[in-house]
C-alpha cells in the first residue's frame, strides 16, 4: 500500500470517513452536534479566530472518535473474547475521546463567557 498516488490514498481516507459514518453512531452524533455548532456560530456572526478554534475542536473530536473506533474494531477482530486487558485498552481509548470532547466543550464555554 506504500507509495500509491495521492488520489488513491485520498480514496482510502474517504472510505474511512464513510465507514465511520455508516458504522459508528457516536461519530454521526458528534458530526451532527458539530454541524449545529457551526451553523449557530455562523448565525451569530462570530469572528474568524473563534470560528477557527471551534472548527479545530470539532475536527479533533471527530478524528479522536475515528481513531477510537478503528482501535476498537482492530481489537475486537484480533481478540473477540472478553479479556480484562482488552477492556483496559478500549476504556483508555474511550477516555481519550471523552477528554477531547471535554476540551471542545471548554472552548464552547469560553466562547460563551467571552461574548456574554
């Protein structure tokens, strides 16, 4: 798979987005929340820097969810039976997503505090 043309590799990434959308309810929910936030921000006419920070926070949340989902799919495929160590791996990946979501929430709260 190494050294494929850019468009070929780009296709893999698009396929990953499609798989994430199709398979992961959390990804769809977070994407919808992100869309609502962006639309709300646009309606409020917020400044470019705040739009950039909010957009980055949304992107990081969605990327973290995809990384978590990919890790869970790999772990489930390689180790389908229940195992305490596998649970730790999956819980830690989920905790990473939670931290990123809390960071995005903090961005939103700081924006509200700055504009109230």
